[in-house]
C-alpha cells in the first residue's frame, strides 16, 4: 500500500540496492573469478553498505558507491587471506552457453578464458568501463586512481585480450585461407 | 591507406563481448540468499558475515 512513498520523490538506497545486485555480482565475478567467493563478496558488501547508508548522499551515484565498497572489501579480504593464487573456477566462462558472436569470429568461452588471465587491475578496469558502462571518471573514482590510470589499464587489457585471441590476425588469416583454397582447388592438391 | 586501424576495431569488438558477458551475468538474476539477506537486514537482524568486519 502507499504510505509515505507518495511523498518521496526518490527510492531510498535500501530499496534501490536490490536493483544493483546483479551488476555487483558481475563485478564480483570479474574480481574473484569464482562464483562462491563472488557471492560471499556481494553478501559482505550488502551488509557493509546497509550499515553505512547514513554515509551515502542520496541523489549521488549509488551504483558507484556500492562498487567502491565491493572493491575495497575484495582487496581487504585478499590482504587478510594473504592468498596470492585465487581459486579460479573459470565461472565467467563456464556459466555461459557456448555460442559464437554475431559474426562467429569469437567464441565467448575463449574470450572469458582470456579475460580470466588478465591482471586484476585490468579486469576491473575493463568490467567497469568496457562492460558496465561506467565513464572513465566514475571508474577512476571507484578504484581510487587517476582517470589516465584507468584509461591505460583498460587499454592494456583490451590489447592483451586482442593478443590472446589473435584478433589482429583474423583478416590476414581469412585472406590466406581464401587464397589457399583457390590454389588448392586449382591444383587439386589434397595435402597442406 | 584505406584500411581502418585494426586495433580500434578490435577494441570495439572486445568491448561488445565484455558487454555481452556482463549482460548475461546480470540477466541471470541473483541467488535466493540475497532476498533472505535483505529481508533479515530490513527486519533489523544482523546476518552472519562471511568475513570479519573492521569495526
């Protein structure tokens, strides 16, 4: 029933929180690369956020605020656990059905396997900027670094992914294949 | 000369794939434990944290 909500022009952050959970989970997965750890991380973040809502300025960017808490919790847990090698279960890749992108060039599983190999700084920059549509400015604020740092991390990540996936060779490979096929069919040769 | 810079095109493709993966995870929804958690928080119950807090 409508109580005082008619008066409130904005949802309270408590009510809005639930809308951000799926994105928080995606961010947590990109950091932990493990679904159980990701869900624990989101749970810790929710609890922390809940007890700190008095510090949140209503009307400012709740998603960025939540992502900042999530990220800080991740790094602080990691320091406490002193676990250098995370338990990677490749969930980002495993959870996805194998299907080619529209042009069939990139398999998503290959893509996510490559993503999981990137250093965490590049994964978070790419998740924020490339995937979830944060501006460089928002991402920089979330990570507590300069805008230029986020840009260079994102670009290093993109470059590494392109190299891991050999994207740059595609055009030449296609041409070579076509040329090879033409030669092969013309000569009737059956071996490479 | 007429070739577009490949790296730009590659990066766009990478961002498209990132968005696709992100959207898939987002569209999965969240496990039930989060509805339970929010319910507890709203009722003022303190849920067990999966790690120790600082304060």
